[in-house]
C-alpha cells in the first residue's frame, strides 16, 4: 500500500463493478445520451498513428502539458509483466499536486489495458512529459480519493460517466507519483 497527498492506495485490480444499464438511453427520458464510440479498429489505428507521430517527430509532436481546462498527453513506459521488456503507451493525465493522474481504460473497451496490468506487476515506470522524463510509481486510487479524482476527470470530460458505463467493471483511477531522486 502506498500513501500520497490524497490518501491510501494499493496496486491491485479494482474488483467492484459498476452496473451497466441494459436499457437503451432512448427508453428513459432522464438518462443522458450515450456518447459516440468509434469502432475498435478506428481507436487502435489512432493510437498507432499517435505513437508513430511521436517517434517520427523525435518527440516534437504527441505530448502536451496538462492545463486546468484540458488533460495532458504523456508517454508511459512500463516493464512487460511476462516479457520483461519495455512497453510504451500514450496516456492522458492531469496533475494533482506533485502526482499525475490517469485512467486505466482501454479505449473504453472491456479488457484492462496491458500497461495497467504491467504496472500492477511492477509499479515503477518511466513517464515522458513534454519537458522532462521522470520515474514514477503507480497505484490505484481508492475510496474518497478515487471519487475526488474521478470528479476532476469529469470536469475535463463531460462524457466520462457515459464512457465508463460501457465497461463491465469499475475503471481504476491511477495515480503516478514521481520518485524522489538524489
């Protein structure tokens, strides 16, 4: 278990589930319209293009700092839980004090993202930001910390709850805490 500015965290899969409605949004008048989700091949192609632009540009394109009104983009490199090799993925994040916060979602697909499974097996990772690369330790936010950080994501993404309803389980909010060096 790790502690930080927001309270206790543990590096475990979130086991509680969020029930997803089987009633179509049009069947009830008090529910919001479910946000559009492109086909899976569109999502995975966009990820590949994003990573390729970042590589081909020598890091000039693809990353951005988080601002109060939008999330940032960073490259997270974890250690493969089976291969032991470095595995990189682009993630969205916002800052919470010294910590960086992201969501363990897989394009809002059912499966947990591989980077999150890797981070649970080996919590230490490398995070490349627009102006620096840092070592971080990742852990899932729990309880009131999870709720507080989820609410912050909701401010950045008005469709967050609609996206999350597509997943069969609770989406982990992952806190990346920089490792003190020196």
